[in-house]
C-alpha cells in the first residue's frame, strides 16, 4: 500500500493460544506466506516472553508495557488500574493513529483509548464476505486513510483464532 509517513508503522498480530512454535516464520508448521513477507520487510522478535499464561493479562501487559500485577489486570478478566497508560497514550501525541481491530478483552476503555475497528474477531462459524477482495474492509480503510494522510499508525489485529 505504500509508505504512510516517514515514521515507522507498527502492526501487531495476536491470536489467542498461538505461539512462535506455530508460525512458519519461526519454524512452525503453519504456512504463513503473508506474515513471512511482512517479517522480511520489518522487524521480528526472537526473545519475547509473557509473565502470565492467560489471555487478558497478556493483552493488558502488551498494551501497557507493565507486568499484570503492576497494571492491575491479574488474574484473567481483571481490569487495569485507572491511572495506567497504554500505547495510545504514548503514540497519539506524536501524531500516530493507534487502532485495535478484533478481540479486545481489555478494560477500562479510558486506559485503552484505541480507535476500535469492529472487525477481525468474528466467530469461526461466521461467513465474512470479502469487499473488493478484502475480507476486512474497515481495516483496509484504516490503512488507506493513514497512507493518504501520511499519518503513521500502530495497528493491532486481534483474532479469536485458534482459541
């Protein structure tokens, strides 16, 4: 889609219960040619660990940069403390659009002021119709707007799969 700005863009792809051992990029059995292509153009992590083996604390920690016991979101289904800041608080003042598409499982919204895109985490039995060849037209629109406005972005694509 071309460059959005001189600043780097960030795309995080989260899938519950999916580990590095699953992805082709890290030697796993799942064939992921598009993720491989993104990795060739960007940056990958080879030493990234999470301190809680649960969905919600993992998301809270990733978005805040704090251990679950420090941000308040431990155990599962807990909420972050109201005074905690997350990625949008840090990137938005620098001109970034920060969006989250799909599964949230984070709270409260004041701690997580993302642009929320209501796509990407549909139930597995849902029949998602492609629009102009894109399964997620709202995500495409976000990317196109960011490019056209030369606005850097940080996009979280959060699936329920393979949960």
